[in-house]
């Protein structure tokens, strides 16, 4: 089982992972994003200039009165007030939603700062993507400021349009349409580049995690091998100790048996010595008795010889 300290160290390695800012970000990605933000800004300025063109409000005033939401305009005002109010709304939309946002973003994130810190880089890219995403999402309704929505009805049998947006709306938006479509293409391409970059960063994170897991598995395997080695050494030590105890036990038993045998041998030798002494003593007594018997025997013949002489 892994120790808590090892788990904490592993979590810290994960949280401390920060991808490096490479030449791709410095030389390609960041210049591309900054350049396209600048392009959107300059195009938005051009669109505002279109809104301010002389006589444009007069040309669209009659058509726009039938398209806008009545509650938002004074339809009783004389021409070209409704057309001018509509164009003023478009101009404000461009200024507030794009030009101001881009200016603030580029001022808050100088290129020199973006390329030195990965967190700052990521934050700048995410904010930029929000601008690109907004333009792509609102492409078809971007300049339909305060205009009523119109349904497009298509006959499913013939594929022919039964009801579409009024031609007058296309006429009103035509001065802006080419610019809007071009901005949308640029935003879509840049968003795709950012998404691909984000995918590569996630892949780096996954590879980092896989590497840490592999390193941890190797460390765990080494720890298991070390533990197994220590266990084997311990088992060998136990076996050696058991053999030693057995040897010592047998050696002690042999010594005890040897000592007993030596004691028994010594006792036997003592008994033999005693028996030898007793035998020597007995032999001496026998020799002495034999000598006495011989003396007596020597004396007996003499007595027998004396008796005939006495007769």
C-alpha cells in the first residue's frame, strides 16, 4: 500500500505541471491571434465608417421602418431619423462589443508579457477565443440590430422557399455583408487554431500524467523488489539461524554425550584400578597363604619320618 506522503508528492507533481512556451507560441500562434484581433478591430472601424456615410440613412429609412421593432423606434419621426437611429445602433454595437473589447484585451496583455508566463498566455488565448466565438455565432444576426425576426419556410417536397426574409433587409445589410463574412471566416480559422493548440496542451498533460504513473510504477516495482530482497535475506537468515541452532544443539548433545562417556570411562578406569588393586591384594594374600601352606606342608613330611625312627 502506498504511503500518504507518496500520494501527496504525486499530486504535487501533477499540480505543478506547466507546459513550456515554445517557438510555436512565440512566433506563430500569438502573432496570428494579435494580428487577427487587430484585423477585426480595423474592419469594425470600417463598418462604423459605412454607418456614418452621407445619405445611407436616407436610402434605408423607408425600408427599415417596416422591419424594426416598433417599441424601440419613433416611427412617426420624419425621415431619415429611423434609418439614422438604426445605423447609430449598429455603430454602437461595433464599438462596444468588438472595438472596446479588443482594445482592452491588447492593452491588458502586451505581447512581451504574454510570452513569458504560461498562465497569462492561456488567459489571453481564452479571452481572444471568446471574441472569435462571439463573431462566428452571431454572424447571421450581427447587424440585425433591433430588427424583427423573420421565419424562413421551405417546402420539404420541392425544396423551394415559401417564406424568407424580406428583400429589403438584404438590401439594408448589403453594404456590411462582405465585411461580416470575411471577419467570420477569419474568426473561424483562428478559433480552429486555438482549439488545436488546446488539444496539444491537453495531450501534453496526459503524457505527463502517463509518465508520472510509469515512474510511480517503476518506483513501486523497485520497492517491491527491495522488499522481496529483504524478505529473502531475512528468510535465509532464519534458515541459517535454525541450522545453527540445530548444529549447536547437536554439538551440545554430542559434547554432553562425550562428557558422559568420558565420565563413564573414567569411572570404569577407576573401577578397573580398584579391581586391579583388589586383585593385587588378593594375589598377595594368595601368595602369602600359599607360602604358609607350603611351610606347613614342608613341616608335615618331617613329622612322618620321625615316627618310624621312633619305633
